[in-house]
C-alpha cells in the first residue's frame, strides 16, 4: 500500500489529543533559534510504526520537503513536524 499523508487544518488539529498538541517544538538544534517555530500535524493512511518509517519519510520528503517527525502511540496515524524559520532545520528540542 502506498503511504499517503495529508496535512491537518487548524480545525482538525483542535480534535487531537492534548498530549500530541502539547508536544511543542521550543528550540532548533541546528541554529538555536526559539522564535517562530510552527508545529504541523499530518494524517497517515497507515500506522506510524517502525515498520512504516522509511515509507513515511519518503512520502514526507516528496510531498512536503520534511524528513523528521514524531507521533503519539495512542494516535499513531497522526504525526507532527516542525521547521525552523531561520535555517530550515528540522531537528528540534521538544517540550512535553
């Protein structure tokens, strides 16, 4: 099955579990920036399991230009990402 990823709207994001929404990017590991980092959420057509990691990564790169993501075990079809507005870095320090 081909991995499909759709970005969630702000309205759809409000329906997510607090645990995932409260998992916020606070600092870019690449440049140290702490300002303007936006968290984004995506819906998968498959589980975000280790088995599907490479498929998810390829689909994220192809469709959105992103490579790193996190997910909540309870909502494993939803992933979250962030990108630094200063350096385009994706490796973040996340606050739980």
